[in-house]
């Protein structure tokens, strides 16, 4: 008896179902956004670090994804933990609880209704925290021109110890070797369309900023003052009009930038060590505002 070939649309459907099954999807999660927790080695200069990221697909890119949500609406997200250990998922949004992400499984995580602004999501367990599993939730931004800066600092020895399961002494002196914006150090930040603020003269844009690192940071804007429109940790700062913006550990905030003059203007960390790569200047947390005619 001669077998008939499977119609192409059925073959495609079978592949989709197989893919979904392998990734531990449930029928209730089909319509949800999903992120994969992935751990790989990554490189900064000649240093090899271990990193954990929230990826948009199972493939490693080295960059934590940004989640966009509507303002004041409850939602959820599916998290697939491809790591070999359990992790704990947390956010700095109001009224949220920690969620355990078991190794090799998927978990549907509820996200609360959040006001317009910028919030952090992150792995709060020691391994996940040190390896940099942390990203941003932006809420209520629809038609606005929006950029984002995820700030992080890195000690290669800490990351290797955490990956090996060696307990981290957080009271020991901390001298990171690398500083990143969206998991990139300058000059690579110039190639990131989310870090490089490229706008036209007269535009109003917003920059969502989150400090995922282990030290406070201070960003200095050349050529412009920015107005703070949201802050998770310090609401009294909302309305500040500054060219130098402090951002504490664990804080996320949003600033408004009005491009009133043409040209290219640097934005950099005011801490000298944070604008180096392994001690070499310039590097680290530097990006640019480019205002075109």
C-alpha cells in the first residue's frame, strides 16, 4: 500500500506542536509572551564570564529582553528555565510575590497592574543575581519614542564562583572589571539602537533606566537636562530637571528628553571606574545622544 505524503500544512502544525511540547508549554499559556532563562559563557575583552539572561528565544544572545505591558492591567508571562538549577523570579513592581522557576520546566507567572513607568524583573537567587538574569518591564508607553538602558557591573571571579555554586561573600570588597549598558560596554553601545538615543530636532523621547548591578550609579548628560517622570525607589525625585541623574541599586526610573539642539552629546557614568573596560579608558557606561536636523 502506497503511503500518501503528509500535506504541508499538517507537517507545519506537527512541527509547532512538537516544538511546544519540547518546551513544556501548557494549553493555558499559548497566548502568553514567553522568555527563556539561558546560561552561557560570554566574553568581555579577554575575560570569560558566565552569564544568565532572559532571552526571547532558546538561543543565547547575551541580552536580557524588555517586556512591554499596558498601563494598569494585570497580565502574565511564561518563563522557561533551561538552566540546570532552580531560580527565583522577582520584580520591583508593587504587590508582587517571588516565584520559584524549577530547572527544566516552564512557569506561568502573574504580573500585577502597574502604573506608567519602568520596572525591574530579575532572578533574586544568588546564582541568578550574580550572573545577571535581570531585565526591564515598561508599562504604559505606546506612541512615545522610547529607549532603554539596563545598567550592570561585573566581576568575572564572582560570576565564575556563582556558576560553580561557590557562596558569594557580599561583604567582601567589590571591584568590578566591567560596566555595561544593555549588556554591552562602550564602544559597542554605539551599535545598540536602544542605547544610542537617535532623534530629530524638536522630538520628545523617554529613556527607561534600570540599575541591575551591585553598586549605585550616576549618569551625566552632556548638552541636555532631563526630567524624571517615574522612579520605583524615590518618588520624591519625580519632576527633577537635571543633567546628572543618580540611580541607586535596584532602582528603575524613566526620564524625558526634549531634543532642542542638534549635535552629538555623550552620556556617561560620573564614576571614573565605570567608564573603563578592565581599567582601560574609555569604555563601560558611555552612550550618545544624536539629534539630527
